[in-house]
C-alpha cells in the first residue's frame, strides 16, 4: 500500500485551476520530487496534500485514509508534515520554542525529549542557538530549524517546499545530506518540491514534473534525463541551483 496516493487531483483558486489531474503514489521510504518552474503548481499541490486547500477534484489518501475534510492537525496525527515554502519560522520566538511547536500535538513527554535530543544531534548547528530568536539564524540554519520542527511532529512523511530556496550551493548540499541521512535513520518518506530537476537526478529519485499545472513527465528522474525529455519540459531551468 502506498503511504500517499493522489488520484486525478485538481486544485483551483476560484476560477483558476492551478493543478490539473495529478495521479501519484509515494511508497514508504521513497523520495519523490515535484519539479517545475514558477507557477507550475508545486506549492498548490503540497498545500492540498497538507489539507490547507481542498482539491476541486480527485482523491488523496494518506496511510490508507482518505484525507477529504481532514484539517492539517488531523494529517499531522496521521504522520504527515509540510515544511512550507519560505519555512514559516517564528522569528521572534527562540529556536527551542520553534522546535517545541512541532511537538504541540504530542503528549508523550519522554518521546518528545528523545526527539529533541535526536534533532540536536542530527542538526548540530541548532544546539548553540537554542535560546536565540529564530529570526537571527542564517537562511541555512532556518532551513535546518524548519526540518527539525517537522521531525518533532514524529512525521513519517515530510513534504518540503523548495528546501534550497535562497541558499548557497554548499548549504543546499548540506541540507540534502541531512535529509538523506534522516531518511535512513528514521525510515522517512520525503516529498520535495524544487524548481530544478537536477537534485532528483542526483539522488536517483522519482520525479513528477509540472508545468502550468499540468503533469509533463513522471518516472525515475535518471530515466527521464536519459530520454532528454527534461530539458524540453524545463527550458531555461537546466542551470538552476538545486
Ligand atoms: N493564493 C492564491 N490565489 C490565487 N492564485 C494562486 C494562489 N497561490 C498560487 N496561485 C496561482 O496558482 C498557480 C500555481 O502557483 P504555485 O504557487 O502552486 O506554483 P509553484 O510551482 O509553487 O511556483 P514557485 O516555484 O514560484 O513557488 C500560479 O498561477 C499562481 O499564480
Ligand atoms: Mg511554490
């Protein structure tokens, strides 16, 4: 059974249909990329999966449960967390408080403490900054914090909207090294939106390419790259950083 399944999903903002007829299955432990240029519908699709937007058509199933009518909190309880575009860190709260927000639905005190230790071991850059306002962190540190906050929910499926946004190439590499390590250690499933498809090719992931709300390609990123269908779909985006 797929951990996440989308069947013929369309998402609209009033009269504008921003995502059309997406069908996608994500299995336990997989990494799947959504790639496409500005306005492709990546964030819209992730918001629909996260229960922030209701699909105008189609069905989304998380761990076998149809998500229609479920709000974000219910989806967190089912093991799904979204790291939204722009990270949405609370800048005036401390790093520790931002991490604690990830665990706000949980009551298992021991598990929360254990996860806090895990997060600070895996994301050591956060440790010396725990008492600092999160707004003072660098962009890379804020991305680590957003990932840490997602881990504090105990999610088994984490969706991340453009983790590389605004980061220098070296930092992007670091973020991906951490994500891949976390995937191993926690058996995490990752759904990652990026403008560029290059990272999907690099980590040998499955890829769904969107353009103007339409699926313009799907499959193993390396197979798609070998068919040279990616360049055409992403004309002008081959050089993007991620
Ligand atoms: N809140 C909104 N209200 C109306 N239209 C929206 C809204 N958010 C996005 N759109 C439109 O939906 C389409 C898809 O936007 P979306 O933000 O999902 O793209 P994206 O692939 O995430 O792009 P980017 O790479 O720039 O983040 C665009 O045409 C956009 O203008
Ligand atoms: Mg977006």
